[in-house]
């Protein structure tokens, strides 16, 4: 293949992987493989400047800019580090530093490479003034309100010895134990699990709701001090000072001189890092003296004075014995690889998800294939490749099933979606049970006297076929089931009866309408106020609501047009469940903002932006995007952007705080 073709192929692949990683949060190859492809591309591009393309994936390091936050330009761009994977690369780095410093003596600071998301904190006169994400390296999101909830980040510094203005950079992480707690919670409420703590930390830090952020207990380690008046020339010494000002700095930092000491550090932490409370994926080597760092300088993307050494994700190779297919609550089919059991990173692995048909095709998987399984920062192992050289000549490719393994219905695949679905939602057991389990879950009706096993038992015994049947259960129906005493039967029936008081918005979520999550259910409930208006809403009515798109609107319509669902809804009504917002919630609407054009700006404490938009509309006002002479006022959360502030001042537009606004309505 000629080199231009290869460049184009690599660009296409990397764009796709990048999208899967950054947009879908569903990486399909390991970071290491991604980096190898990227290296190959950068190498080819540097040898062929005539094929340069401003949109090549090599020109960006991935952006995590979020539209909802105010974008801030970094004073010093946030560069990334060149990655290396073996001793030879480390030796090359060491020798190039040596050459660059023309024989001068130098120290290398070795430290952990944290696997979270980077943050830049600015302190002026000892106070935290701003926290900005990396974004695209040049501009980041101002997430100060969220950063302030992270307990280990000092808001006010200790002592007096710090420079009057400086920046400190580091990593925001969700500790392993918090990650597991969060995923357990999500499992219970049937929300999709986070694949690893990095995704969870990133989702958390970019939330518009800083209260939620505070509850997630993020952690942070700081590893880089920048500014004009730093106390020392040494990076290590500066961080030791920063530690005295109250920062939690990178653990286990060590200053060394020789290559052998670097190798020893790498080897020591390869196993020791497993005892750290947060995820790490390598180590970072930095020339210690800032004067020497400046002398070595930067390439376009990374410093010449530092590199990252990445530990290999633990990987195993094992035969794929069988593919089974699971049916979820919504009817989505998930293929699962059943492999010969193999030890990986301290646990036995025998199952891994194969996601969907395209995933299987992308590896051209055959039964009996030796597959590579990795468990990097992930809890759930994933298949990252196949050793085709070990495939036997008569191996059979995997056929995706055409019919539901549970109820035999023919599967459908909706255009543009990757999943297959079983359409038999009213007759397919895992879908029926899944919907009942969703209905009773904590964030829905919260019937904690029931659990998945009880639902399964009642379903098997023919006592329940849908969640409306729950309200028809009497103590005598279940007394003595599985040897349970009357007391427990009474408790179960009481738990079900108590759920009749659950607010309308949670009932909307509990119905399990496809694509209607907890937040969307709230939006729908608050907008339509009662079940009849919601059930009769048109596509246009639904899409009017900010946050409701075509897919969700179509799904809501489909749900209420199904007579089976309407019968269930009507039965729930007859049992006395809440079919409208409570008086208090309805009363929040008024005409108090009638004729007012309101701009929303900044980060809020009590409600999300979408919720404020709803509140403005339900009180007769209009939410507009940009400030003009006609703007009535700005509803301002924390960290409103300086240009907006200036414009408001110039045009004489009032600024109303979140608390003032809530009092007003
Ligand atoms: S120093 C100019 N030190 O790795 C050098 N980075 O690819 C600035 N990281 O974006 C970074 N641990 O998010 C540095 N001890 C450490 C680190 C570290 C993790 C991350 C950081 C950066 C990426 C570099």
C-alpha cells in the first residue's frame, strides 16, 4: 500500500476511535493500540508534509469542551506528554535530554501518571479563583463551582509564602471505592454503568449540578506548578512547597539521576500502584530543573523535558467457546462472549460483552478463536483483538441470532441503531420482569420490600404479569411463599401500597418508556403536569421542550398509543397512584415573568439550566440566548463569563442571582 493510502486509512480509523472514545464513551480498542496507530500516523505525516491536513486526528488531542460551561483560554496551553511503552523508549528520552543539555548534570523527577482528567487551578493572593478543564489544550471549560466541591483542593492557602499569582495543574479522579459505590447504585437503579473511574470522574466534573458533584467525593492530586515567581528552580522542590500551602501532591515522587534508578522506579510501582486508592496508568519522568526544562523546550504537542511511560494493560489470550445472547428490559439484545476461564489482574475472567453485531463483525470473530481480553482501568474486561493465526481451518463465523432466545420472536434492527431488539415487549419474560424491576427500583417507585428474586418468583407463579398487578397482591396471596412468614407478606404489601404516594414525575420515569431517563421524566412531568396531557401530546408538543428530541418524542407517542400500556396506566390510576403534579409543584407556575426576556448564564447550585428554562417558561417568561438591549435580566449562577458581565454592564442589564430569582418566583 502506498503511504498516502495508509495515511488516509489511519486518519479514518483514528477519527472513528476518537469518536467512540470521546463522544460515545465506548472505546473499542485499547489506549495502547490507539497510541500506536497515532504514532504511525504522526511519523508518516512528518515524512510527507505534502499530505498535511488541518483536520487530521493528529492535530488534536481530543476535546472535552462542553457547551454549557463558559470557555476560558488557558494562560499557558495544556500540552500532553509523549507516551512510551518500553525501556528502549525511556533510554532514548534520557539520552536526548543528556544531549540537549550538552553534558550538564541533571536530575529526573519520577512520579505516578494518574488516570483521571486534568485540571488547571489558578490562585491569586492565596485564594482559588478558577478551575478549568483541559478542553482542547488551548481553551477549557470553567468548572470552578464543581472544583470547589472537591474537599482536598484548598480554597484558601496555608501560610504566606506562596507567589501572589500562580497556576497549579493536576488530575481529578474518582477513587476506586467511590467508583464501585457509584456503579452499585447505578446498577440498582438500572442506569448504564461507568466503564472506568476516568469516565465517571469526567461525567461528574462536567455535571451542571454542583451538588451532585459534591456527593460523588472526587479526589485530586497535583503535579505541576506554573507561574512567574515560583519559589525554586526545581520542580520537585516547588511541589514540596505547594504541599506546605495545602495541596495534595503526586504520591511517591522521587528525584533520580541514572537510567537504572528510573527502571527501578518503574518496576517498583508496577505492582505497588495497585495499592493506591485511585487509578494510575503509568509513570511520568520530568527533568527537574525549570531552567533546564526551558532550555530543552517543546515540540508542537509536548514538552521535550518530560515523557510518560505507560504500563501495559493486563491482557490474556483465551479461546472463545460460545456466544450467548441476553435480552434486556427494553428488548435490546446483547451478545456475550463465553471464554475458557483465564486469570487476569487478580480475577478469573470468563465472560465479556460483545456489544452488538457490528462489534463482532469488526473482529470477524469465529467460534474457537483465541481472543485477547484486557482489563486496564476497566472493571469489566473487554475483548481487544483476535489471534487469527490460531484459527482452525473449519472454524465457523459467529452468526447473529435472528430470533429472540427467550420468546422466539423475530428480531428487528432499527435503521441507524447498532442494537437488535426483540419486539415482543408484552410477551417476552426478561422484558416483562425487567420492566417490573425497573418500576420498583429506588429512583422510580422505590418499593424496597421487593427485589429481583421476589419479582421473578411472583412472575413464575403467575401472580404478576405487569407492574399494575403489584397493586392487586393481597397478604393471603403471598403468605407462606418460600416459607416466608405472614409478617414479611404484610411488609411487602405495605411497601407496595406506600408507593402510591410517590410523586408523578417518578411515576413517569417508572413507566419505563424507552429513552426516558430520570431527568427527561422530570421535564415531561413538569411540562405536561398530568398523565392525560402527556398521553395526548403530539410530536410538536413534545419537541417544544428543551432536552426532548425526535427519538424520545417518538418513543413517548409510541408508548401511549399502545393499548396495552394505556390499560396499565388506567389501572394504576384506579389504584390511586399520583397521576399529576402535586398542588405545590403546579403552583410554581405563574405569570410573574410575563413579557420578560431572560438570559441564563453560569453554573447553578439548585437546578440545571434546562430546569431553569422550564421554570422561566412556566412562569410566563422567555429564555433567550444572548444579551441585548431588550434583555430584561440575566439569571446568573457562579462564574459568569467576563465578556457577558461586561456586556451586561454596558447595556445596563440587571444581574439576578440564583437565590434572588427563586425568591422572585
Ligand atoms: S505533567 C507539560 N504529570 O497525563 C506536562 N501529567 O499526556 C504536563 N498526567 O494531560 C503534564 N499524571 O492529564 C503530568 N504526574 C503527572 C501526570 C500527568 C497524569 C496526565 C495529564 C496530562 C496527560 C499527559
